[in-house]
C-alpha cells in the first residue's frame, strides 16, 4: 500500500514563501517583502525541505537558487495560485455585491415597470451581476418561487400562502387611461357609467386585476360590454394609445407606459391594489436579492 502522510504536503503559505525566495534570491530580501524575519524564512526553507524529503535550494555567494525539483514544484503550483486569486476575487465580489446571480420572476404589472427599471439600476451599479428574468402569470410566479427556480417573485394582489414569505412594496388604486384627446380626459374622475358610453378595453377574466375589475363592472346597473379583452395592462395601454378605447389598469402599469401619449384619471368605484415581493420561507435571501428589493422599493416609494 502507498504511504500517505499529511506532513508530506506543502500548504499555500509555504508555496508563497517558496515562490518569493525564487523571486528575490536571498532570505533577507524575501523576509522584507513578506514582512517576516530572516530566521522565519530560513526555518520555513528547512521545514519545507524536511517535508518533501529533498533539497529545494542551492546556496552560492550569499544567494540561494532553486533546484530543478523546486522549479518543477513552482511550475505545477502556478495553477494553485491562479485558483486562489480567482477565489479571492470571488469573495471580494460577493462581499461588495459586485458579482453573482439573480433569478427574478414577476407578473406583468411589475415586470414591465418597476422590476425592469430596478434591473437597469442594478446593471449600472453592479455590471458583473448576471440576471435571469421572466414575466409570468400570478400562479406561475408563485410556483417558480416554491420550486426554487427563482429567488424573488413580484406580484400584484398577493394573498398569503404557506411556505412563502412576502413584503408589501406598494399600495394604490386602479386608474383609467386614455389618449389626451379622448372625451373622458376632461373628467376629474371616471366611473363605470361613463365607461359604458365609450369603447372599453377590459382585462381578461382569470387574472388578479381582471377579476377585481370584472367584479366592479358586473355590479353595474346596466348591461356592460367590453370592446376588447386583453391579458396584460401594458397591452391595454398600447391599444388605448392607438385610439382603440379606454382601459382601467393598475397605476404601476400606467406610469410605466411613458412611451405612450396617455393620461390617467382616478376610477370609481375605487379598486385597491397592492404590489408585493415573495420568496421561499425555506431559504434566506442572498445579499444581492436584498439589494435588488431595495432598488424596487425605491422605485415604488416614489410612485404617486
């Protein structure tokens, strides 16, 4: 059986000393460079040679020269030094949140607005962070958090669910959006009766906001019919901007549609909405995830 002893192995510090001795040529210069005493360097040489079982240096005219065996060891050790450097850089990056990965998923109202802007801010501040981002339905967002496919989920209208933790980032009320030249733009408040006189772009049944809006509409005294039905608020804003009609969307989507020429008005009766971040109760959030939540919070805090 081969003989194994931990004492035969040189540690990283010893390899660093060995490399420094080869570089500086004397124990005195090596000691100064490493901040050690000259006897400490001499003792280190003695210990290393005892461990490996052969000479590492030849001494000539007050200088020391590496033996062929020492040169071979240092050649093989270069990969160790490179690995160590990468590890040190990774530790530094993680400590300062400069590198790492973020896996984020969101429903459309947040994904196309606040979360997208937060990703932009993170990339500016932490350009080496790799972000994986997806926009899904409410149930799909929660499913991806439960199965740990994503670390953070951003949803509107969150209801407590076992195994998940959450934090409310925003509370507001849905608004009516239309082109500035639309007749309803002159209204201080738009109600259901006013909507009935114009082409209406409705949010699809089965979505969180679509169900909330439909509940209010279904309570209208007169029969109500939408001209178009869409799944996402941003789609509704696109159609409203094209002059198809008016839409009632969450204020986060309304504010994120700045590329459109739309105005928004309060909607009556009031439909309250909330935006939350959710994560798995079984895992603690990474430093990057906490930093990202802070970025989203800054954006939603400044929302009217």
